[in-house]
């Protein structure tokens, strides 16, 4: 069992390495994408600076906004560096590209997740760390931020996996499911305080933004270890749930004979 | 010498539920609220055994159930009914365990990373099969010698020709020394020279490594040159399971006669003779030798008026096509 996990880990690292190498083939394009993403994210902060300067901002502080953006951008970035392949699941399921992974003695989901990477995601990750450390430049903030960027990346990848696993049951949901996968990034850059009622419940259940960003921000602001523990436990739950859903769907996979290339 | 079955298929079936939609926008709306489904039996109660070291052609027309069967044998698809045991393992239950014992090449689907060189791909595939670094290096050297990859082993896959890519696909699928190699249309889209090279390589693998070869192809050349046994399926059922020798012997009851005459001959279709081509002084006839002998046909043409004659067997392609048609009826 331990050897199996060790071997899977070794292959996953190799897969991530090759995916990153692919994205860096054109160095100038890579650096430009990273820089543009950094600038694009920064422009949203300017928006918040303006909002906070004209409003009372009783429940909001610039520090909270910086943490929010930092964790969200970092988690999104890391998720798209390591697990970007989950976004390709619809294409793999519909065009029969899972075949190549099913004949290999490794986890299909992990192999697919680590088979792709996004160039601009490096910009998100760098930006995430930069913003968090601007808000609170300390070792403890760096450690907490690293923990929550990792848990957030895993939760987000699991959420996308669960959504796309529904396509095994009916490919007609493709557009709907793709829209749903974008919800965490849309809501995750606004503070928790502005949401209430059913919407807030949804953000802590079906769309787990609460666990990706809201609870981590609370930990960064209050240093509450118990909340950190809840986030870690929820991450484990999401991993198990994503694997269960994907494997259930895999049994219904029908493959196709369309021509494909792994590019 | 006793034979060992490496593949045992017992009453294997696979059905697909296919959604049917009426035409037009109205049909699309109707299918949302009142969907209609059709059950398609892709593989229907198929039973078959393959011996260790055999090279078997598993052929049939499009939609016959070949690829579905291969996908069930490799663990990609789960059977609806029945069971398959491949190298002592049930693919539906132990997919990962089976993967160590089989290799697959799907001519229509690539497994290699195109931005990596074949060498890096082999290293990656070696890691997938838990081989140690020195084992991978040794295996790459072996495959390099057998499949002659030296010239392009360090060129990114995206820059290789189709023939070179297929050679690399085959090499990658052999990195872990599989007992069985499943080849689904391995020569699709290749030119005749490259096709021939691939066939030689497949033969060599079977001889040198004792690998069992399970081949599907629409290319009669692949089947004729590689396989000693032919299994034909249609509508998900086995319609013929015989040796290549018997197939040719039993079904070669037609001869093709091509003649060039001094003057035009008026010949009509009659029992046992079918005129395939009649253009000025050239004739092409198909003779059913069970009804008419070749000698009788030549007499009919008048030997004094023949300038040139060529008598050949009916191409294997036609024989297989006739079996397909016969099984449909």
C-alpha cells in the first residue's frame, strides 16, 4: 500500500514537471502571461481601495480584502498549476480520451489532474503570496497562507471534479456544469460579510467558497487554530467525495472512437 | 505440448443506452421533457479463447463490436453481462493489476506526450509501470535495438512522422514487457512502406518476446501477413473463427481471369461466370469454380484468340467482405 502511494506520488511529480516544462516551452509567452495575470489581479485591488475610501467600511478593512484576494488568487493559481487537468475532464469524458489513462496502472483522476498546467496560474500564485505578505509580513502569516493556499487548491480541484463527474451521467449538462465551476472564483473575491441567508448557506455547502477562502481569512485575522483544523478536515472530506463521485461516474464511461491526440 | 489460454471470454455482452432525438428544434425540446432511448447491443454473448503466444486477427465491419470488446478486455469498459479473464485477471475488477500485464496501441488515439521526446516519454511510461531507473534504461536500449528508434529518440514527438510516432507508441506500450499486446488499427493512415515496417516489428515482438498479439484492423495486409488465426465478428457475435489457411482454402472458390483478346468476344453472364469488366478487347471475369472450371471458361473464350491471360485468386479483401455480407443476412 505504502509503495503504491509512493509510486503514485513519484509519477504525479513527474507528470507535473512535464506539464510545467510544456507551459514554459515559449519562455517569453510564459513570462508575459504571468506578468499580465499579476497586473490584472492588481487592478481589482485598486477598485477596493476606491470603495473603502468612499464608504464607512464599518465591517471591512483593507487587510481583510488583501487576505481575501491573496488566498483566493493563491489557491486558484496553485490549483491550476498542479491540478489544471480537472478542467479538461468534459473534453476527456466526451471524446473518449480517458482510454489512455484507464489502461495505465495508476489513479485515472490523479493522472488527468496533473497532466495539464496553466501558464497564467503562476501569476495568480505569486500575486496571492505578495498580497498576503503585504497585508501582514510575518512568518506565521506565510505559514498559514501556504497551508490555506494548498487546502484551497485541493478543495477547488475537488469541487471542479465533482461537478464534471456529473457529465458521466449525462453530457447534456456540460454548459451548466462549466458555469457552476466558475462560481467559486466569482464569489471568492468578495468579503463574506456582504452575503447572508440561503446564499451564505450555499457558499458553505454546494459551492465551498467558505472553506476555500472565508474561513482561512478568519484564521489569518484571529489566529484561531480550531477553524484551521475544520478547513483541513473539510479538505479531506472533499478529496474522498471527489474520488467517490469520479469512480462512480467512471463505471458509466462509454468511451468513443473519435480520433484524438494527447497534446 | 499443452496450450495455455491467456484470454478467456465467456458470454460477454455490452449494451449501450442511446438517446434518440426527433429532428429540429421541436425534437430537441421534446427530448428534454420526454427522452426516448434505444438499447444498442454492441457485443452480444461473445465467447472466445486465445492461446499464449498467438497472433490473432479480430476483425469485422464498422460497428461490429471489435473496439468495444478490446475495451472490455483492457478494463476501459465494464461488461453488461458475462466475464473476461485476461492473463488470469478480470479486467472489470482489477484494472490496475491487469495494466501491468497488457500493452495497448490505439492507432486512432495517441498516448504519448507530444512536447516530450520519445526518450522522455519512455522514462515517464517506465515510471508509470514502477520500473526502476536502471530497468527503464535497459528496456529503452532493448526497444531501441528492436524497433530501430535511434534516429529520432531525442526528437520531440510532435516533430515525428506518423510512422515514427506509431513505432514510438508501440515501444511505449512495450516498456513494461507486457504478456499481451492489444493493437487497434495500428497501421491506420500509414503509407505502404511504413505499414510493412510496422508489420515486421510486430512479428519480431511476437517471436523475440513471445508477446501474444490481439489485432484489429481493416487492412487485409495486416491480417494476411501477421495472423495465423482470424476471428470475424459482426453485430457483436463471432461469425467465423478459423485459421488463415482454412479461411483461404474454404472460401477461395472464385478465380479472377483477366484476358486480352485479338478481337471482341461476346460473352454474357451465365451460371458460374460474372463479367466484372468488358472494355474493347479486355475482359475481366469472376469464375465460381464449383460451377464452372477455369478450363471451360478458356475454351469458351477460344484459345486461338487470346493474346494474354492472367488467372488469380480472389483477393482476401473480397472474401472477408463476402463473409461480412453473409453474416448480415
